C-alpha cells in the first residue's frame, strides 16, 4: 500500500472524519439545491435546520436513529410552528417559551437520546425566532421558515440514517480504540506508582491515577453504549460482533487488573529499594501500556494486532528476579513477596491476553455477553423517571428551571434593548448555560473569544471576497469546521459558526450590519447565563460532595459482597458482578469529576477541596484493594472459607455502609481504629498458615481494615470544612 493510501486510511479511521464528510455532504448538497433554484434566502434556514438536526444526533443503530429522527422532526415541527403562531403575542410567547424549555429539559430524565433532542428543539425554536425576525415586513408566508428548517433537518437526518446503515461498525471501532488509548495512560500512571524512589509525592500520583480512572470509566461506558446500541439487544453476537464483545470484556479485565493494589507502595519501595524487582515491574507495565496503544490503533484501522516478544522477555526477567529474592529467605520479605507474586500473576495474565488478542477468529461464544441496558422500556417507566426528577433537589430540575428563567429574562432584555436581530441573546444563553458554574464560566470565555475572532475575521473576509460564490464556499467551510470542533475546541467552533452566519446573512442583507449587534448579543447572553447559574438554585459541588463521597462507600460495599459470593461459588463474569464492579468505578469517577468541577467554583464554595482530594486518594486505594480481589477470583475450599472471612467481610461491608450513612447525613464518625486493627491482626495471622487463595483474601481484607480509620478521618475532615464553608457562602450572598 502506498504512503498516500496509508494516510487516507488513517484519516478515514479518525473519529471526526466520518462526521466531517457527512456534514460536508449535507451542507454542500443544501447549498447546491438553493443555488440551482436561485433561492439564496432559503439557504440560512436550511443550514440552521441541518445544524439543529446534527445537534440532536446520538450514537445508535440505523433503526434507532430512524426512530429518533421521527421524534426529532415532530418536536421540531411543533416548536417551529408554535413560534410562528405565538410570535405576535409577546406575553403569551414568553410564558410558552419558559414552559417549553423546562418541559423539554426534563425529557433528559428519559435518557441521553431525548436530552439531545430536547436541547436541539430549544435551539431550533430560537432559529425560528431569528427567521421570523428577519422577514418582518415581507410577504413571506407563515409556513416558509418552518418548512425550510424541517427540510434541512430531514435532509441531514436521512443522510445520518443511511450513513449509519452503511458504516455500522465504525463507531464501535472508534470507541474501542479510544478506550484502549485511555487504558494506555492508566497503565503508565500505574507504572509510576511502582517507581522505587524515596521521597516522591505518592498522594499526588494517586490523585492523578484516580482522575485517569474516571476517564477510563467514561470510555468504558461510551464503548458499552455503542456496542449495546448495535448488538446488545439482538441476542447472541455473531463472529464479527463477538470480537468486539471480547475486546470490550478484555478492556474491563485490564482495567480491573490495572486498578489492583496488593500492598502500600511506600512499603514495597522501602523493602526493595536495593533490588531491581520494582524497576522490572515498572518496565513491563510500560510495555503493556504500549501494547494497549498498539491495540487501539489496530482496532481503529481495522488491522490485525501483532504482539511482539519484548514484553515476554520482560516477564521472564521479572520472574527470574522474583525467584532470586525468594531464594534469599528473608523473613521480613515474606508478606511483601506474596504481594509481588500476585502483582506478577496480574502482569502475566495481561501478557497472555495480549498474546491471544491477535486471534481475529476468537468470538464471544464462551462469554456472558449480557449488558445492562439503561433505556426505559415502557411508558410507565418513562413517566416514573420524569416524576423522580420533579424535585428541587434534582440537578436536572434545577438546570431546567434555570434555563427557562434565563431564556425568559433574555427575551425581556432583547425587547428592552434592540428587538431587531436580538435573538442571538437567547442562542448564546442556551449554548453557554451549563449545569455547573465552572463549566458555564469556561464556556462563557470560549464563546466571547470565539465570537470576537469570528467577527474580526469575518469583517476582513467580507471586504476581501465580495463575490457571492466565494462567500458561500467560505460559509460551507466554516460550517464544516464548526461541527468538527464543537465538542473539544469550542472557541474555534464559535468563531466558525459566527463566520457562517455572517456569510449566509450577507446573501440576503448586509453582513456588516450584523457585526456589532452580534457582539453585544453575545455579551448579554453570557451575562444572563452566568447570573442564572450563580443565583438560580446553584449547584455548588462542595454542598453535595458528602453525598458523592457516601455513594463511593455504598457501591464499594456492594462490590465487596459480590466478590465474596465469587469466592464462595467460583469465578463468573456474570452481569450482577460486572454491574457491581462498574457502579463502584462509576462512583469513583463521579467523585473525581465533582472535585474537578469544584476547582472552578468561587473560592468560598470550595474550602473542603483539599480534604476532598485526600478522601479521593483513599477511596481509590480502597477500590484498588477490592480490584485485587476481583482480579484473582477463584472458589475457596469449604474448609478455607471459614468464619473469620465471613465475619471480616460482613464487618467491613457494614462498616463502609455505616460510614456512608453518616457521611450522607453529615454526622461525625466515632473512632473505631482499635476494633478494625484487631480484626486486621487476626486476618494477617490467619494468612500466614494457609494456601495462596485464602492468604490473598485475608491479606486484602486486612489492608481494607487498616484503611477504614483513615477513610473515617478524611470524611470527618471534609465534613468539618464543608460545615465551615456554608456560613461563608451565606455571607457572600449565595
């Protein structure tokens, strides 16, 4: 294959390539039709309809996307014609705008698909307002604007359905590739934890590891949703889809083994400081991280995965080094060497999986491929989900109310300041107003900077290129750039959409007249959005941090109970076990995300931030100890599974649930370190005289016992800081 062919294949495999081609075909096709019909006035609403339809698009099978398209077009039609009919009656219009915005936002309780459709419907209704505003005083019929908006939405929707039918597996490969890319970073960060250097900041490395774990969990959830949408509801997978299932479950196993912790890293560093054993573990982990990267690249390009021999030699060297240490017969190393044995077993298992991964014929016949489907299955469940969110404590309810009031306020402001072309205020408010203050603040800066860049660049290009053909071509390119960059480079996306609006408007009017109003409207919309997020039922992360912390302990307790069942009955990767494991990791990721959002909150709302990160590091350590139990699951003999293990599991699980309840209720926790230390001593004593399986269980349970007092202390400290923060927040006028 030529270099050009390889580059083309890599470009096509990129996640933005298919999206970009689809959008380019939609925009250029619409432009060609409008140009051939000589109706450039229709170009702007058709383009806006394409944009709204693309914003409503979610990952799905072709049939699911077709169903979504029908729902989207119905919502769009109702919204567009409602704007046309109510526009002459401002008081009725503003009330309807608020009620519709709140109701549409609450549809997000049903699922991600309906949340996207709801937001796109709000955006399309504002596009309809812009069209009505621009044609005031003309003889254009009432149906003109809605018809062209719906035509653009239908055109893109049908193209999306066809594309999904032709390239059904491409999103699966892209998401699996992204998942293995995140696993590569996780393994590299894990390798840094094993660096045998004294004085390193292990707490900081643990926090970075916890944050990366959140990204892996997000990638796992995305990959699961993509596989579920295409294969999960159709019974047993076939040969090709079975390989995707196997790759997904392999990623889950890598994640569990990478999350495992068998002993405090500081103790390993101190004991084996003069040995090369930890360097060899670190090197092998980095080689396996590189294997994850290569695996992701092979999946993305649809090529076979070739696993080299370098890692195999690294494993051989590690085993030789471990055997040499065992021959030293050092009694102080006995427990630590057992932990290193388990670490070596994890690494050798990963090595075997990578070696077998190159077999493209391996399916999923021997796997339980059932996945938890979060979609609502009946109208009753849909209504129940919405009803559960109809409370001021719900984040969705707060965001819906905030959006409704913000748009109503924006509608009033535009009538007070400049009712002509003022609907960009509402559009800016919708795009800038996020559920969290920090995210809104970031989006606000990006929106303003992008708008200024777009207006400056647009004014220069309008001067340079007065020909309509060139301006339409530039509008097409700007629209394409907007779609490619809107999720990860919002400043560039805002500049691009500003350019597209200027060029399209210049075909039916004077684009220069739109520059200053557009800038003013952007500033006003941003101001309204940030005021709404700050004053209307604000979601300060620090105020609900205790609930997120409590959830990590509850899910970890359930994970421990599921692990206990596996050691009683034998290893099974069934749905119940995988759901418990995923819930524990999801809770850990949610805590990491909440702390990241707190970093952007005002200072007096994040006084417990440092304590929260300390709790995150301990919580992630706890999850690591549980993951080690999960990585080495096997059925224990009846004689081995004695009362001590039963009592320890019950005591630890109940202890975590007790801590969770106290944290959720914001009660201080009494110290129980002596009781937990005594249980840990019993477990460690029992571990010395039994086989490897029983010893592993006792050792990991003992580590968890010794961690619980630290978790209590960190929770108490976080609650004290949170209690101290609230009077300051009240004094600040929150």
